[in-house]
């Protein structure tokens, strides 16, 4: 918890008690609104009965005005489904290899001050970040935050991954802020890019036996928000 300075509550002659009461009531009203909206969206998730309804729910999460929390949750669930069943042989030597299946873990919360790493793919240790912008400065700053470790991005944009990367490169080159060598370094740090088109393609491959599992996972992740 944080304390608010009494002098701040008295700013410009305000009554500190009335100011404190107004702040408290505003925060409680905000919590009530968020809780109510969450209940509605949870009911919508649990009411899904067919693959067609599931795809329609995904489409609503992909819309421009959709809740950022829901887009992140849907992205996680779809990517977890995408990687499920994929495997690698990993071991300390060629003679000591062990079959490991990929698992995606959600490590952050929407709008949390957690360094911007939203998912981690184990056992490969790949980082994922969910975003809605194609501002090159944002990506390059994120690379610096993790000491230039490669990151995969899930971007809320209706374009191909190649188009997004070309736009980022073009805008960065036009800015004149980076040498050719530094720009090449940053561009190599894009591990993988998933756009709305990629997520929609993953959604289309979902089979009916996976429906309940996906619904349960979406509900759980949204409640954790």
C-alpha cells in the first residue's frame, strides 16, 4: 500500500477529508466496473459450445477496441495450443539426449510493471511479448531491457510477420538514429513474429476435442488478471 501526502490532499485549499473520500469512492467504483466486466466476459467464455462460437469469440478479441487483457489471454491460449505436441531432443551431449515437449508459460500480467516479458517457452527459454504497436523505438528499447536477448512478439495488427518487420526496418532507417550495424543487430533479435493473421490460422486448426480445455484455460487466465 502507498500513503498519500496530506499536503497533496490539501492542494489549492481542498478539504483533505473530502478529497480522500472522493479518491476512495473513485477507486471502488473502478474496481466494481472491472469486476462486472470480468464477470460478463467469463460468462461469455463459459457459454461457448461449438468451434464456430470459439472462433467468433477470438474474432471479437482481435477487434481494434477489444480489451487488452482479453487479447493477451487469447494470444497465450492460442500459442500454447500451437506449441503443444512439438518436441526437441535436449541433453548435455549427443549420447545423452532426452525428448522434451514444449510448454508455454504466462509470466506476466497485462499492464504490469514486470519488464515486459509476457510468455516463456520451455525448455527453449524463448521470451514472448504481446503488444499493439509497431513503433520501432519500443522494440529496440525492449531488446536493451533484456541485454539484447532475442524476443518473439505477438502483435495486434492485420498484416504478415514479414510486412511488420519491413515496416519496423523502414521506419528505423528513415529516423536516421541508428548506424547500419546497430540496426542489423536489433533486427536479428526478432526471434519470431506472430500477427493477427497467424493467430487466426492457429484458431482455424483447433479441433472439437480441444474445446473444453481451451475454454478452461481462457477462463483461468482471465481470472488471474
